[in-house]
């Protein structure tokens, strides 16, 4: 994991590429989230100066949108689509089952297993639901009984890497 | 292909002629490669084709194209082979060499790999024969069958930018406003406001600057028409916006796309860049003196951003909070300037209307709803995917003829349209024509075009709870009516779904719903109660059953059901026993597994684990189980 100083210098580089207009704030946060995996709170004052808004305003924007996080996330991510079409095909039970296997609530992470379990409103792949995205790989027509295999494969892999 | 910058309409048309006269490939293999196709493995199929074509030495004879979404998403990955339009569904890489040998070399379709209707075993060879496609009118989506969404040349071959050329060379902005008004085009995002009027209001508002926005924040769960369009034909949206900008007098436009659609973002970014390089965006477009530019803005995951004033706030770099209307964005929008916000599908219709003329467009549809509409037909119906139908087709025609009717022999109970802002329409009303007014009168809305078919295995209380839960999580919290109202409704619905509701709760729900409709600041709150109110209107008995009898007729609400093993069907394979996460299944006295109801959490894992040839585990009403217990000797 890169240290904080390193992250601040990355963020400062990003800031230099953007005009100091407020409308680039959300775009800026996307870039930071992408580059460092989260929005380090320490960068808010510098960003506030750059966009001429108060740090609390930026804090408000960061916490409003679900795309941004103030905490670094785990290495692995399981996203379970909770869209209507997936819901009527049983995605609720699939979420519960993941939740049970990983021992965390939807939206939370299991630090030991290094997995974040994340609900998403709709991925727009409604004809092939229920849909689950495992580390960016979309899996279609997931059945309840596959949950165990998916969860174990992912956490097993993470153990191997360590 | 050499990218040229066109300095006049004449240059563009000359280039188009040179493209059209160039000899093409005798055959085309088109692979549905939008997000859903890719999720089903379209790219693997594509590389298998590539390899096979090379092996057979057919590089000169056949063109392989990764197109956008063919629409029949359930049967992806699929390939369509032109010119016959042979349709190969559910492909696997091992099918590919055979297809290349038989179909590409010999021109013969392989019937074993063709689409087969499970109901009557009938085989359909081509796209045009398929019932799913036959009833549709695919004005916009036909392009998705053979258009490479990343190629500007291919867009030119499909008459791309012809409409823009004709507008810039021969029409005054006023004439464009008249054409759009005469076509009867209405907003495809849900509210159905007349597009021509919206543009005129913005043009006539006094200001030094005007803006355009394309609303691609398709947040309704269960709807993906806009993703389909943006991924499959991004240039049509860009062209529509340039024409709109010319008519309205705007100099800058924004395409706002939700971040959950990475491929759509990539495609639109690419389309904007290519259009700019070719001289369709920027200064002095096609030598007309007119200037306009587009910028892509990525959403950040908030459903309320789809509301127009919230979307404006989001582009301005603020939290996506809606604000009071009026003033409407056409008067005061982005940075206080007149702003036209239209949905993706609305913009995509514009070039078509200009090319074909307003009378051609308005001959299709009903009195007040003109043209076609794309729906995402999903849920418990045999054929799911994106469908484009003329306004005025009945709900029944869409669901039973295009969608192939009910699945697994179950009965269709209702259709949910309009997502969290819409409602459920019962099957008894499926003779309603699909248009803005008819669905409104039935207590729902067309919305952006989600059409989720519900059969008897869906519980309307659960659906209502699902949508209200969604609305309460996505309520931005600015106005109290919506923030507190959605939360209270969720509480009450949870009570009902767990069998603890009271009859007076129904009245409470209606009162809360009414208050939210009248008192909320924006569309999210004003419509959030619709799923509950419409369900209460048509399916009140189902709610009462949960309250009075403590039963869920559809066997969905977890607290009111139980699982049971039928001894006569059970093969004693004991898979369920191993699968049960709670150790609630044990071997009983007779050696067969039994469920301990006290330990069982009704997660349903055993139910989905039991091999289909046995299907020995069934869902029952919790109540019926208690009664059985009572009858058991020594019970109680």
C-alpha cells in the first residue's frame, strides 16, 4: 500500500491538470478515487483551495455520492445487483447468502477476507439477471447455490496471494 | 480509413458516396457486444470467429463486426449473419468453426443451432422470422444489428450526419422547431413533455447563453434502454444534440451518463472525439458558421441525479439536490441559463425525424403519442430483452407476442412499468394501448421504459416494499415529506410482509402516499408512493391476506413461508443436508432428511440445491405447516 504522502502528491498532480472551476469537482473526485482507491480526507483542504469552496462542501459532495469513499476499500469486491428484474428473480436471497458467507452486512467489508460486499441499484443487464460482479467480472444468471462457490473461490484466492 | 475534417456539406456527401460505392464484403457476421453480450461471453465468440475465418482463409469474403445490443439479450451471445440475417443464439466457441464452414462458406444455416421455441419445438432461422422481432418496429434499434458503434464511417454508411448536413445547409432554426413540433415527439425520459415546445421555450427565453443536456442517468432499476442506445449507436445521440443546439441556439452541451455504465461512457467519449475530429463539433461546423461543442460528465451513483434540477446541480459540481420548479430549466437551468434537458432516446429520434420528415414519423402511434418507444421487457416472461414497438400496441401484444407470454407455465399477474415512479397494471387490463395517457389513467406511467413482467410467483407486498426501500435509500433528504414519508412507508410495509400488519395500516399507507404526492419537492418524492398506491388499488386483497390471514399467497415473504421436504419425492441424496448453512436439515428417524423449522431461516439454499429431477423441497405457507403440526399425533 502506498503511503499517504505519495497519495497527496498524486492528488496534487491531478489538481494541476484541472481548471479551478467548481464544475470539475466531481470529475476530480472520480480521478482521485480511481488513482488511490478512496478519497483521503487529508486532501480536502488542498482541493478546497483549488476549487474555491470550503472543505466541508467537498466533504458533503464526497459523502453524497455512492461512487466515493473516505476509507480505502478491500482488494476484492462482490457487487450484487439489486435492480427490479434481478429482485424478482431472487437477488435478495443471493445478497443475504453472500452476506452470511462473508459475515458482513451489504455495503460492509470483511477485512480479514479482504472483500467488500456491495449492493448496486441496477447494472442495466436486466435480461440476464440475477447479476453479480466479482472483481469487475460480470456473472449472469447467478443461482443461489453458486454463492458459496463464488465466495470461497474469491477468498481462497486472496489467501493464496498473501 | 483516413479521418478527414469536413469543411462543407458537399464534402461530407461526396465522402459518403465514395464509401457507398466501395465494394463491401459479401458476408457480415455481427456479434451482439454491448455490456450484456460481453457478460455472456460475446468477446470469446468474436475471437473464435476471427481465428476460424483466418484458418479458412476467408479474410476477404467476410467482415466481422462487434455491434451494439441486438436486443434479444436473454439469448446472448448471439451472432447474426448477413445478408440472410441468420440468427444463432446462445453461442459457444466450439460452435464457431462449424458455422464458418457451413454458413459462411456454403451459405447454409445449421438448423440444430438455430433458435427453437421450447413451447412448440418450432425452429426459426432468421431474425425476420423470429416472433420476438416480427412484432417490433425498430426505427432506432435496427441500426444496432449491423452498425459498428465505434466507426464513424459505418455511421456514414447508415445515413449518419445526413440530417445534420441538410439542416445546416437548408433550414433556419425556426424551421427545425416546427418540424420537431409537427412530428409530435415527446420526451422519452418519462414525463412526455412535447420536445418541440421545450426547445422553443428555451430558444425564446432571453439569455446570452443556452445549454443542452442529454440525460443518460438511467437510474430506474430494471430499465436499460439508454445504455443500449449509447453503447450501440452513440453517434445518433451526438447528431441529435448538434441539431438541437442549432435549433435552440445553444453553444455547449453535456452528456451526463451514470458511472455504472462504463462501456456507454467509453463509447460516447469516443464518439464525441471522432465527431470533433471530423468537424461536426467545434467552431464553424461544416462551414455553416454555427459552433457547438459537447462534453461528457460522469455521474457518481445517485438515483436522484436523474431528476433534471438535481442533474444540473451535479454537473455544476454540487450534491445532486433538486430545487423548486418553476423556474423550469428551459428558463433558468445550468448556471442560471436556459437549458434543454432531453433523454437519450429523445435525442436519438431527432436525426430520424429530420431525415424522414415529421409526417412520416407521426403516422405511427396514437393520437397523442407518436413514433416508437424502446422498452426493457424483463422479469417473468419467456423472452426478455430490449424491444422497440410503436405507441398504441397493447400491453398484451408486447408481453404475449413480443415477449412470448408467461414462463414455466405460470400465470402472468401484472406488469410493472415506470420503475420506482410507476405502478403495477394487472393482467386483466392488458388490452390497454401503450401510450403516455393510457398508462397514466391506469395509475402507472410509461416512465423511461422499464416493463417488468410479474407472474404469480411475485408478491405485490414484496414489490411495494422493494420500491419504497429503494426510494427511501435514494431520497436525497432535502425535503421532509419524502425523507420521512418513504421511511415510514417502508416500516409499515415491513410490518405487513412479516405478518404483523393491521388493517388500518393500509389507510395509513394511502394517507402517507397522498401527502408525499402533494408535498414533495421533486419527482422522486412525488412519485415514490405510486408503486404502493397502484398495488393497493389493484391487489388490495393480497395485502389483506398478509394482514388478516398472515399468509403470503405468492410464497415470497420470508417470515410467512416455510420449506418442506416431500418424502415421496426425496431420493435421499442428502445434497440439501450438506448445503444448509444453518444445520437445520438432519436425517430423520426413517433415514430421510427433514427440516428443523426452528433452526431454518428460510434462506432457500436447500430449495435451489435440490436437483430438478427430484424437486423434493417445496415452499409452503408457514401457517399450513402449523396446522399439519396440530394434526400430528402427540402434537401441540
